[in-house]
C-alpha cells in the first residue's frame, strides 16, 4: 500500500500571495507586515526558548531541507541539545508554534509511505523560512560574540581606498570600465567597507559598555588604559589619515556612478530582471534585495561615512567624538581610583560584602541588616491624636482608618520644634498703589463716558460715540430691558395679547448719576454710531437724564 499526501502551507507563507491587496490600504498592509516580522522574534523570549533555539539550529544547519518529526528527534539526540528529551507529541507542539510565529513553513513535499503508521510519522514535514533563518543567525551571533571585544579590520580601510582610486581611474579613462571588471571591483569594495564599518560599530559598542562601569579595579583599569591609548589611537589615526583620500576618490567618481550602475545592470541584471518580469506579470510580491553597491543609495551611504554630506557630521566625525568621550571616561575612572587609594572615596569592597550578606540572609535577618546599615526602620507611630470629633474603634485597621495630618516639620525632620526665625511681613504697598491707580483710571473712564452720553442726548444721529460710551449705554439698556414688566394689554378686537410694558422700564447708575428710560413708540428708529459699529433700535425711544445731585439747571435730554 502506498499513501501519498501533500502538506498545505500555512497562511503566513509566502505572505498571502493572492488575498491581501483589495480590502486593506497600503499603510495597513505595511503595519501588518511589520507586526508579522516582529512576531517571528517571539520564540526567543518564550518560556521554552532553549528548546525552540535547539530546533531552529537543526534547521539552520541544512539547506533547502524539509524535515519530519522523527528526523528532527534523531538530530536533536545526536547534538545533545536541551530539546533532546522531547517526545514526538511535545516536539510537534513546538514545531507548530514555530510555524505560527513564521519561523518555519509547512513543507509541500509529497509523503510516500508503505503503511499507516509510517504515514502518521512522516506526514508533517517542515522547512526553514527566510525570516526564521535570518533571526536565528543573528541570535547565534549575539549568544556567541556579544561580550567579546571584536577586533577592528583596519587593514580593510586601505583596501577600500585603493579600490576606489583604481575604480576612479578606470571609469574616467577612455572607454570606461569593463562591466564584468567593474562588477567585481564594486562588489569587493562594498564587502570590505561593510566588514570594516561593522567591526568599528561593534568595537565601540563594547568600549562604551566597559567604560560605563565605575567598579574597575587597578588591573582592569590598566588593561583598558592600554586598549584605549594604543589600539583606539591607532584606529582613529588611520581613519583620519585615509578619510580625505577616500573622499577625494569618491568626488572624482561621483558624477560617473549613475552611468556605471546602468551599464552594470544592462550587463548582469541577476534577480532584478526576474523581479521586473514578475511585476510585468502582475506579481509584485516578488521583491529583490540587491547586492551592496548596485544601488545609488549604497554609494550615498559610503560617501556619508567619510564626508559631511547632510550637515549633521560624517561617521568619521562621530568616531572622533566617541574617542574623545572614551578618553574622558577613562580619566574619570582614573580620578576615582586615585581618590579611592587615598581613602577619600569608594566603599566598593564594603558594599560588595554587604550585598553578599543580604544575599545569604533570611528575610528577618535582612531587615535587621538594612536597619543597621542604612537606618531604614519599619513603620512607626508618630503619636499624633486624631480629631476630637472622630471616634475610631480599636479594631479599625490603619490602612482603612482616617488620615491624620502630619506637620511638615515632623514629616521631614522628625521634630516638632520650630526652626529658624519668622520671616518678615511682606510689604504689599506698591501692589496696593497699583491697584488703586487702576481702579481710579477705570472710574475716570466710566465718568467720562457718562458725561459723553449726557452731552450727546438729543443728537445721537450727529455724533460718534466712543467705545466706553457705547459700552455704558448697552449696560444701562440691558438692565432697563431686564426691568421691563410683562403686561397683557387688550387689543382692538377685544382679545388680550401679551407684551412688555416699556413705559416704566429704566435703569440707573447711582455712582455716575445717570438714568436711562426706555419707551416703546411704533415707527421710530434710534441710530447709535460708535467706533465699535452701529446700533439700530426699532420702535424704541431712549431718555437719558441726570439723577439727583447733578449740576443745578442742567436740562434733561430726550433722544429718539
């Protein structure tokens, strides 16, 4: 009996070639793709991460191989990894989880089995995804080399300089560079530069990690001093020496780079031609990551490393600044050690001994050690009685009981005694004088506005009021209309209609000695013109008079 079956691919791979585009926007697709890629890092922080890493290393050790559960179990036992003791069911669960995260793919390999049991053992086959391989490779690099000081490939910088000068000579020569020769030179050039830049970045990251420590003893300090003064100085001097030459070679080559790249593309398109063909067949999901140096952006990055092209400084400038900061940190450590040698500073050994005591002590003893070392006592009752009208039963917990206000002196210094002398009373006479002057000015403005309204009585249509006068008039008018009585006069047909009785509506300002009376007169219009605009009052008459206390003989003014 022969049984054959083909595994179905998980929907994570290769990113839903047929069903994504129509319903979601480009921004939504980009966010989903980013979330999917970040999800592939989950296995490194899962509780079973050691088992996941062992499984991923089995897959990374092969090329284009799809493995079944029995094959993976055999390889795990051979390597003696932490997942070697997993049974078939548990291993299948781990593999399915890696498939869900996108690190593994279900293989499309057809299974040929001679029995049901053999089919059940071999039907689930898995293969490594590109994203999973990249993440595992980076993870292994971090696990094996994270704490090591990486040596800077300083000799590659000389090769980069030589390669750029030779390429510039060939490109500027009659006939230009041969496509194949140019392709080989550019690929070699960028491989050398990438390796040099990565080694520089790793070394200075390690250097920053070391110099951030303030617990270096004399032996460690001596080693790092020699590292800084000798090795770092040699690196910075070599970079400073060759950076101007590399920048000059790039300047001579810069105008020819687009033409050289076009010539290389016409000579050897590589996978880029496949991508163009796929896009022509309406398959934009095929994306190509080109070799370093085949894109103009790669050349811009190379030039920006050695030259200040964007006004933010080149990588050479940053390297120089980083070296200066490293030397400053070294001097700070040197000063600390000198003060420590004279007894002025550093209780490093004492603190380490105290930390060991805390680590070895029981919880009760640890509290006693903290009290003895730092004076950190437990909660203490301060003896402040609650308010007299509050009766708190004895069984009430302090947690749920009423809060007692603690004086600041007792809370901060633990003492009720007053400290220092009482401060002198602050003199507010200047502020009071300013407030009085402001009030006097406001009163003068309102008095002038009242005089202006009274003098303009009877000829409002001829004068233009100031803003203050119009504001006072509107204030009096609003008060008068608010004082109007609601009445129900009898109409001509005998029916009673509601309305406001304005014959007695008035408002008065006793301080300004002015009164405004409003009357309703059908067909009249009162026009008021001011700097803030014009006001039209239909069917209203305004009477403005002086109240008692005004100048004798002053006549009343009636304005319509």
